[in-house]
């Protein structure tokens, strides 16, 4: 049995759905943040699979830039979560309104 494009896309869709479920159902910011990263990696998997099966490197180059932007996103996002935790000793979504000036 060979692994085709549809197999990669099914795994990518399942990962994306799992990440979306985590964002919708969870209240903890760290879990929501990890779920967002899971959704981003699912999109990267789909891009690499399309790139591989079409013999085109454009998708893989795009994934490189997405990973670069995701690294910057992690730094900023975790800094915001740490600031919220220091202020309220909690990392729940309901505490975001306390960050107003």
C-alpha cells in the first residue's frame, strides 16, 4: 500500500479539527495557544504534501516562512500570557478584560 496525497490531507484535516476543538472548548490560554499551533502545523502538513506530490517547492518555501512567523508569534504570545499570569495569578480567558488600561 502506498501513501497518497489523500492520506496526508486526512491527517492534516484531523489535526486541524482537533486544534479547532481545543480552541473552542478550552478556557486556559496555554491550551488554546497549543491548539492554535496545532492548527498551524496541520496547514503546514497540507502545504508540504501538496508541494511534494506536485513536484513544486513553492509550498515548502511557504512553510519555511510560516514557521518563522510562528516563532515570533510564540515569543509575543507567551509574553502576553506570562504578563496576564503575573497580574492575576490565572491563565484563563475571562481574566483578559483585566488587562485594560
